[in-house]
C-alpha cells in the first residue's frame, strides 16, 4: 500500500468489445469492465462507441461512476463496438485533454485508441511529427501512438497493416485497443510488459487488461494476447497477426506484487497465488519470532497470509480499511496522500495490543506512508513491529509503466537497511530477494522484468525521462 510520490506512477486499464449478438449492450459491458479495472487508474476514464461507422466519445476526469452516470449511459448510442479506458498518468498530467480513448478523424475514416503502458521514445516520435506540422492537443504519449498509426494508415491497405507497420517504431510498453469504423484491434508490445487478454461474452469478443474485467462483464476468459501479437475482430471473426512475436518476454513483475487485482489470472499465473507465494518466500528468507502476522490492505493481505501459513505464526486482521477512500497509490498529491492515511486505515487494537507484530506490505518506495502505518501500530499497543516487503528494494527508475523518473525519492536507493529501519521506526526490516520475486508467479509463461530492483532493463531506456516532457498550456474543455 505504500505508494509513490507525485513522480512515480503506473496504471491504466483498457477494455473493448465487438458485438456479435444483437441483444448485447456494448456500452453496459464496457461500463462493468471499466468498473473492474478502476484499481488501475482513478484520475480519468472514457468510452468510445462505434455506431454504424461513426465514433462517439465521452471522457472526463473522475471515477467511472462519476463520469458515466445513469443519464450519460442512457444518452450514449448502443453501437456494435465500444472501447474504454481508465487512466493514471504515466506521461502527461491529469488534464481532461489527456483522458482516453483518443479519437482521430482523418481521410480514411475515424479511429479510437486506448493505451496502457509507457513509451520510451515518445519524445522523439512527437518531435518528428511536430517538425512536419503535426499539432497535438494533449501531453500524453497515447496521442503520439494514435498519430503514428494514422500516418501509416494513409499508405496502408488496412488498419491492421498500419498497426503492424507502426509497432517497430514504438519502443517501450504498450497494450492497445483500437477501433476503426469496421474493426476492433488489440496489440501488445513484443516484450509483453503490460497484460492484455481475450474473452467471450455471449458470443461477442472482448479485450481487457485483466481477466477480472471480462468476468465482471459476465464473460469468459479465452486466452492472453501474446507479446508482439495483433488481434483483429471484424465481421469475419477473429484473426491473429504474429509478425512481431517470438522475442524474449518481460512482463512487469509488479503486476503480481501490486498492480493486478488478486482475482485476475495474468499470463497463466493466479495473482492471488503469486502473492501468497511471495509471503511464503518471505517467511523462508526472513524468519521472525512473533505473535501475529498482519497485512496492509489490500495488496499486502495475501502475502501476509502466505507468511502466516509458511511460518506457523497466527494470521490476524490488523487494520480496518475505509472502503470509501481510494488507493493512496493513486492520490496524485503527496500532502493529500499523507493526510488520508489515518482516514483510510484504522488499526484493530485487539489484534496487536501487547504483541510482537509481523507487518507485511507489497512494497516500500518512498517510506512516508509506511512510517505512518508503523506509528499507528505503536499507538495501538504493538510491542514490536517487524516490517517485511513482498517486493525487493526499489533502487532504480522504471521506464515501462511504473514511471519512476529518478532515484531521488526511493528510500532504498538513498539509505542503508539500518537507516531505513530507523526512519520507519521498526524493530526489523526485510525485503523479498530478487530471485524470490522472480519465482512467485507460478505458471506464468513469460519472463519477468525486474529492472526497478536490479537496474538491468530488457529494453532500451529513454533519453528524456521527465513525465512532464510534453507539458504546455492545454485548454480545458468538456466533452
């Protein structure tokens, strides 16, 4: 639960549906899918609906239920296809202009696009387009992708051919859903940094960032999109383009540690099971004499359970979480994040009073929130607090979605283990090893990226890293 400061970000969720059953409501399905993906982004959200080849969009700042009220949903055309997006900024600030999906209208017809990930060469791509007269309306790298595909579309026979030509130009992480007048397309970068999967909903085809979104819409998971694969849905069914498949894969391991919902299955691995395995490995690597094991809600709970089961120390509910407060991870203002800790979490004194406590969280990044949580336990009467992280120390920037611009705010990059222990106010402190975290995702068919822990990246890193590299005065406008 300990989250990044304003310079560290992740997370977007994408969803798409191609209707093959006249009774299927694509807007409602997308709404339910986005609701299930809300954990991946709470700054903004949007939908684009294809009704007879005309694309209508609605996007705004806010949560899914705030943007898509009953009146808004009823006013949207039903259409044959719909794509949706919920956003947390990796590149670009939380302006309405940066909300997705983006809709581009050009001589060969409209195109809507939604993106999860972070390009490492977006600055260079955007600069080249601007020097040729291109005009951007946002500060998001997603608009760069949309324009790059559009340029290829002008000389291609189909939208899927344009996507196929564009993929070698895009560096970094991207899982895309794209909608043209007649087709729904999904594409995943050749490394597979971010998840993307296929489902069926009463015969209709569904694409989503996580399997939990397919289930929430009432559908069934079919399979994951392979790294480098392009999936095309049209009137003839589904087909796969595998031109860019076969490269070494590097799914972000933090999907299993924190990002994905525990009821999701990502590339063959259960997220819930992965977190329990992480806790069990923590127990083997960091045995502690204690009276109770507790987790920090929500993503630390499964790891705490795994630690308890492996160690034999009883598991307890140590905190009551206010379910009406969003994740601190996605509170963009540091002062607000710090002030909401006590509102969000209340220690259950009966669980920890007079006891030696093992406290398990998914990660420790900046340390500010962790220190406050430890203080809450002290005030509730814990005699000892042993803090364990189910992720290794964050030591290096991430350029592929968990957007750490520099090392300056990473507590582990600037302090020794003993110094961190004193800063957090704990009796002991431990992190899961890099080798341990590599082995938590049992059944995962992909390699895992651990660059933020090791500094060894599976792909080229960007020359320009600032999140605000595209910033300019963008006018606010409602849509």
